[in-house]
C-alpha cells in the first residue's frame, strides 16, 4: 500500500513512508501493525468496496485503495517531519500511552478514515466510526491489553471523525490525518469525473496541480510545496487544503507554498505562501 507515484528515498521529497528508513520517532510498533494491516483480508475488502459509492454511483474522484495509500504515506511523512521539528503530540500522551502509539493512531486512522463510504458518500465520517470500531476490536488485541485497546481505539476514532467534519480536532494526531487527507490533490486524482464531463471548480482545479512535496521548512517543521500549471489550482490550495489546515492544530507548524510553474505571460498567480 505504498504511493508508487514517487521513488522511495528520493532526496527532499518525503512523500513515501518506508518502514526500513530511520525515522524521528519509535517506529517498531507502527511497522508491526502495518505489516498485519497489509495482509488483512477484511481491510483490503473495505478499501476496494468503499470506492463504489463515490466513484461508480456519485461520479466523484477516487476514495479507494489508491487514496488510502496516498493519505497513509503523507500522514506518516507529515508526522515524521513534525517530530523532527520537535512538535509535541498530545493524543497518546493525554491517554497515558507511549510515544510509540502516536504513529499507530495516525496510521490506522489514515487507513480506516473513509470506510464509511460503503454506506454513503454523504456524511461518511459518521458511518466510518462504527465500521472502524469493529475492525479495531479485532485488530488491536494483538498489540495491546484491554485498557490500552480502549484508549488507542478512542484516539483513532477521534481522528477519523475529525478528518472531514465540522468537529475540531482535539489532538495533533487527528490534525495530521485531517491535513494529510487534503494532500491527495495531484493532477489525475480527479481523472474519473473529468473524463466523464465534470467541469466543476473542484475537478478543474485539481487538474491544475502537478506535484505535492513535503519537506522541512526554514522556520517551521513542515513546508508543503504545490506546483500548479495554472491559477485554477489556487482553489485546491485555498478552499480545500487551507480549509483543513485551519483549526487542525498544525497552523503554526506547516507552511503551504503554491507555485505557478507553467503558465506563460502575465501570471495571475506566481507564488502564494499560506
């Protein structure tokens, strides 16, 4: 479930989470969990089935296996950069859990955040909660005792709920998942509705995004660079990504830089920093 749009280990890119790399956090527990998840038949089935309502029936963009792969990778890379920048996470800590549980919460929330789509696209985070809870009840006992299962499960469900609703994330872990969900915006990710005649601003603006890269900022832990081929991409940056960054808890930790790289002549937008 890796993001094959990027070469792992490409210097300065930070888009692929590789379990074999050195990370700025304890990763052994996370990597053990991911190994089990990747071989889990029920989770695999959910990631495939959850794409039917948004794509086949609603003519919306992909929210299946590829989307989850991208969000999972970018959530964990975003977390790694934040930890390297000494950001203090509170989700696991408030529950008396260990630092090693922070990436587990983020990784599992990123993987399960959209399974509610099997019920309906509309209000899907609320449907994701009971479905993810059932999966977690089966998965977590392999790694945690009963008390810690309850705490880890609660933090994961909190992050799932806050990824696409008006509920404000109360933890930095939840904020990471919320922002990572919006980082799946590169050109081609809206290919299905575009090819079917969709010309709404969401679809057209998505076609303008060429590349999304994460790396350390000069004075903030994370800089997100977004390369656009025309000014329409500003809608993705401002109305979608910036909207999810707002109230995520990451506002002072993440800088967004959008670059208009290909439009000739007098550019409406050349560079935006948020």
